[in-house]
């Protein structure tokens, strides 16, 4: 196997061409240079053609070589020993933008010659954009091809991949903002991603189209950088859930002034203006990244903490590229475009984290719902228990009130009648009469017990009314009051025990009031069933009283009468004047009565 030959030593010279359309270099004026070379320092302000001649000594035993040209700025043509091997599409304005395109050739033995070999490179460039020639290497094909792969990865492939990712992420966040308008940070992020996509296209563009020259292209590119910096400021504020109208307005005003200045500047002055506004845009981006990092450190709950590591990388890359742009660092590779895609990745990861968190919450929804339902059931059970206890207490109080009312209207009435009899004719009362009074009280108490549900059989109203009629008639007669009854069509009328008791108590209380207050000599009582209605009437010829429609200010007797009428769902009419008082009750009967 043949031994690999060491890489030959290159000698590089340069000479300035006479015009844009030169096809051959001048015979003299060659100057030794070192690569990479930028002719702005050697020939300030020169726009045109510069020829580079690279020579080396090839051994007599000629073997194939690999030739790597990392870049030339902006367009060029290459020939080896007088044989053309490469030529860009446009060598005059609008120049082909080949500044970021590495090139590799396999130099076969027919192109090489023993002894001195000459590689001639014609470069067409503009001094404002670091015109010149990048490093050139000769070596074994395998080594040169490996280096070419690395150069192309950094200068072309990663740039194109980043642009594709930027386009996809921009579309995603734009759609997210359209669906969730309140998430304004997403809208600003989508807008700045589009602007960065257009700005980053400068890294792979090979033509200044649609412009007729590269000056207009660079004015557009710098304008995009300024607009991007404004959107970046607003996005960072919205992502931190803040608004600073004055700062946002100032940033927009500066960007607008920069755009106008770039497009109105003369071509001769564009270099200075472009450098100034590029520094403004780059420093703004670095300032936003730095402020975001400080905010993330100070506020632990801020969403910026998740994005801060990606912004830190972007800040470092931006500082590096500004140093390259100002030629403090001797390089031709810019990392901001590549590093910015880390920011897109960070936003995508943050959104993915939110999505996963929401998905977990959905998955745990059933468990949370069951827990909440159980908790609600426990609260409801406790509330129902409290309500049941209150209802039970109210029922007991109601029963006590009803019992008190029954005792007042029943036993009370009987007691009042008995007391009145004793007061008027105590000498006529003997043991049998007193015994009859006590039996009457017992019968009244039995009526109360039967009405509370202790009686098993149903009894007609007429059957229940007979004992009351007998007792009250005796009491009234004993006190000098003639009591006359008219009862019709109630012999077979059966009502619920509670309604029967209320009707009996109504009559008993009405007659007790006649006995206590009327000073009458006669009372007429009528109990009649007329169709689907029961009619009760009590009329006396007493002194009468003032009728008040309200319960307030009236005696317990009238209040009790009105309460029983309401409970029965009946209509109560009360009329009174000297010499006549009448109570009339009209109660609708249920269909089952």
C-alpha cells in the first residue's frame, strides 16, 4: 500500500482586478496574504474583483487530493492549472451570495501536474460585507471530505433544519393563539418567530432576490432584526404576565426610526448605518435575555424560570456574534441563528409540560370527582340531618300548640261552662250533677285522644257531634241561654280525624265565646251539608262586639277560630252588631268525604 503523502504547503497571493468583467488577473501587483483574508483593511472601500493565487509543489508521483474551500465572499470562480472547476451564477450585482457555502473538490491526477500547481480564485465582493476569501485546505480526500461535512453541517444543514423547525413552531403557536386569544404571549412569540425565520434566511440565501443589489437585501435583513427585537421585548413581558406600555412604545419607536434610517441612507453610508442598527438590535436581544434571567432568579413562581436556561444560551451566542460582526473575533460563523432554535425548543417543551400536566389532571378527574361527590354527600347528609332535626322540633312544637289549642277550646270551654254554672246556682248542684260535669270533661278529653289517631275505626261527623251537642246544650241551658240546633245531611259524612276535631273545636269555641261574652238569651247553631260544601253557623242575640279583620289585638278565642278555619281551608265570615252576632264557616268537602 502506498504511503499517504503529507499535505502540501500553500503560498497565497492576491491582486486587485481592474473591473467587474475581468476574465484574467493582472500580470503584476501580487501581494502575499494569509487566509482567511478580508480585503477591507488592505483596500478600504473597494467593491469589485480580487484575484487569489494559491500555489504549491506537487511531488513527481502524482496522487489524487481533496480540496476544501470553506467560503468566499460573495461570488467567485475557481480554476486549477488553467482548467475551470467552479463558477457561481452571477459574478456582478446582483451578486450570488455564496458567503456561507463550503465547497469540496476531488482533484484527480489529470488535473494535477508534477511540480508547481496553481489554484486561481476570482472573488467578486463588496467591502461593506467583509469581502474576501476563507481558509483553503489540501489533503487526503477522506480528511477533506470529513472537514467538508462538518463545515456544511454548521453553515447549511443546521441552518436549514432550524428554519424548518422555526416555521413549524411559528405555525403551531399562531394556531394556539387563534384558539386562545387571551394567551397573548403565544401570539407575540409566533410573530417574532416569523420575523426570525425571515432574518435567518440570510444564512442560506444564495441570491438577493427580489432586490437588484445586496445593499437593499442587507437593509431588509437589518430591519427584520430591529422588528424582531421589539417583538422579543413584548413577548418577554407578556410571558412574565406583565405590561410596560412606555418601554414597549419606546422600543417600537426606536425600531421604526432604525427602519426608516436604513432605507433612506445613501449606499455609501449604508455600511455605517447597518453596523449601528445591528448593534442596537443585538444589544436589545442580549438585554432582554439578561433581564429575563434576573427576573427568573428573583421570582421562583415565574414561568420564565423554565425558559431561562434557553435564553441564557441565546444571550451567549448573541454576544459572540456581535463580536464576530464587529470583527473583534476573527470568524465567519454566526451561532445566533442556530442557538435561537433552542428558544423554540424551550417553548415547545414548556407547552408540552403544560399539556402533560393537563392530561394527568384529566386522568385523575374521575378520582377527584368521586372524592368531591363523597364530600358533597357528607355535607348534604349533615345538612339533611340538621333539617330533619329542625323539622322534628317544629313538628313537636306544632303538636304542642295544637294540643294547647284543643285543650283551650275543649276542656277550657267545658271548664268555663262548669264554673259559670257553679257561680250562678251553686246551691242546686248535687253530687250527681258534679259527677256529670266530670264525665263531660272526660268525654271531651276522649275526643281529643280519638282525633290524634288512637281510635281505630272511622266515625261519621254526626256521631261525633252528638256528645258535643248534648254537653254544650246543658251548659248553655244551665246559664239561661236557649240553644237550638239544626243538623242535616251529615249522618254518613266521614272526615279525617283532624278535620273532625277542628270542626268540633270550632263549634265548641264559638259557643264558649257566646257563654262568656255575649250576654245573650238565645243561640242558633246550624250544621248542614250542601252538595260538596259543609256549612256551619252560630248566631246569638247578644251585645255584639267590634269586628277587626286582623288577629292583632283580638282575644285568644277569635284567633283560634281563624286559625282552625285556615287549617280547614274554609271561608270564615264574622258579622256582629248590638243584638246579633253570627259566625259562618263554609268548608269545601274532599271527593272521598
